[in-house]
């Protein structure tokens, strides 16, 4: 029976397996533009009329969700970053076309579509699976036990009979040092969309098996999504009226920043049209000192630009990882945003976040009772690790002990699959094995 590892991520998800023949493979998703191993964590719900004249709700995930969104926008519901709410007691579910969907329903639907699009991938009926989890889940008041219950409910509904969870940075460490012959103290930084996790692990290779001793583990609910929010607030929001004023009797008051903060959260942005906030913005337009910019903002909301906005931000961040500047353009009915974003500006915006991530390195080292000089190798995983300021932060601390890798996006899932087939897998799990 193949060993299955699922990296259910905030931005992207990946599945890897160790086959019956012992080969480590990452599941491929065939697309017209080429095969992909990365499956974006996003879904689109829409309705189609049946032969009987009734509306039937349809759903797609990953890149297929983008196809569905483009074909049905604006008459559809686009969801992304659902992992952000996995541990939130405040998020109990959402209503889509009159039907209530609990968190576990959303997760199950996403994974079911992911498995359906997997070429030669694992079948849910094949039993055991190892799933990654962050050290600290995102969100204020996050409850890890609640997240694990939701994971279990979703996977049970898919037919998996056994679940193990492994901390994501541990899985990455297992993969990166799978050929280790001696002993080493490893620092792993796992940068996701919603959380950043650091781990320090003492690894030894004995009689063909990798054994580990966890020395420290620290997590922070800050990662790529926060960087995206900085771009929204500094680059996009001012073009839509942020910082402008409106008249209130004999005073000039600033347009509330709360309106613009909603653009940084897909769950808030996707519900803006028809909300009280939307009506308040339209009412303020008549008293605005910059009505043209508020008109832009209103059109931006009405055009439901949340997908296009997140896509362009991802593109510009990727460009800035190798270029000093990148052009940011976004067209919508009633307006256009066309700005050049420099890496220098971007890095100045995320500087407060980098300071927190840097302080977390100290906290992790202190917890382990070590200094930077005691670390033998450093591995980074996750898309945000490709941001130059992030890698520079680690290089300034650890020098050439920062290992280069081209597998930042798949290392966690590969490590999970390898752990799943390890005879000593129980030593690696974050929680007790749960019978589903």
C-alpha cells in the first residue's frame, strides 16, 4: 500500500507518495499549459441550470477553479486560503447558494477535487495518510485541537481510515536529510501563506534509520499573506482613495482604513458587494474630497476583483525575487491601476514583519539552548522563503550553512510520504494516531 503525504497549505497544496516499488513521487496535475505538481488551495462555486430548469451547484478547485471563475464571474463564489480558518473557533462555516458548509465540508470538497484531478495519484480508499500541520495555526485564539478535529472529519468523509499529523518543518527536515550518514543539528524555516514555523532538530543516522530529537519549535501567524496585505495597503488602496478625506459638517475626516483592510482578506473582500461597508462607501462618495477615487473603489468592489488582485500580487512578488522592480497593472470597469513596484519599496513595507521573523530565530535558538554557531545546516521551505529579504536574513545569521534547494514547494509533502512508510513513523507524529 503506497504511503501518502498531503501538504494541505494556505496558498498551495501538494501530494506525494512512496509507491509499492519504493519510488518517491509527487502527484502530477495535467493542464493544457503543462503538468503541475502544485495545486493552488482555492475553490470556485457556481450554478448551472439542469434539464429540468433547476439550478445545480458546481464546484472546482486548484487551477480548475480559475477556469470556472473566469467562465462564470461575477456570478460565482471564489474561495482561497481556507487553511487560515482551520483553527478558528469564530469561523464555523459559510453559506453558499443557500447551503451551509462547515469548515470540514470545505476542506473535504477541496481535497476531493484535488484527488480527482491527480494523474495516477493516491486513492482515498487506500487507507493511511500523513498530513502536515503548522506548529502554530494562524488566527487570533487559534485552537489546534479544533483544527485537528476538522482535519479528521474531512479525511474520514473521503474514506481515509487512519490519520497521522506531522509538524510541517519536521517533514521538510526529514526529506532534506534523508541521505544523512552522521549526526547534525538542523534549523528548518517553513514559510507558508498564513504561518511561519521554525524547528531545530538533532538528527542521527543509525542502522539505516533516521532518528531525531526535537530541540525547539516556534511558530508565528505571519507569512506570505501578510506580505500580500502590505502591497494592497501601500500600492493598491491609495489608488482607491485610502488617505483621502470626506466632509462631515465643518470638519474633514479621513476615509476609514477599515474599508481598505477588507481588501487584504479574501473572505472579507468576496463579501464586500452588497455589504454595509459597500453602502457606507457609496454614501461617503457624495461628501468625498476625491470622488473620482471613491468611484474607482466602488467599481473595484462591483467588479469583484479579489481573484485578479491576488493573482497580480503573486506575479509581482515572484518577479521581485529576481528583479529590482516590477510593473503592477490591474484593469477593471471604471478604472485602472498602473504602478511600478521596486524591491526596495516592498522590502521597506515588510520590514516590520521581517523584524518579527528575525526575533523568532532568537527565540527558537534560546529554547534549544543553542547559538547560531551550533547549527550545522539550515533549510528553508515554502514559497515565502523565496523572498530575497527572507533568505538574506538567514544568510546573515548562518552564512554558507544555509543550504540551497529547488524544492521549497514540495519538500514538506515528500517528507510526509517518507515518514508514512518509516517503521519509526510514530516517533515523528505531532499528535497521537487517530482512528477514523
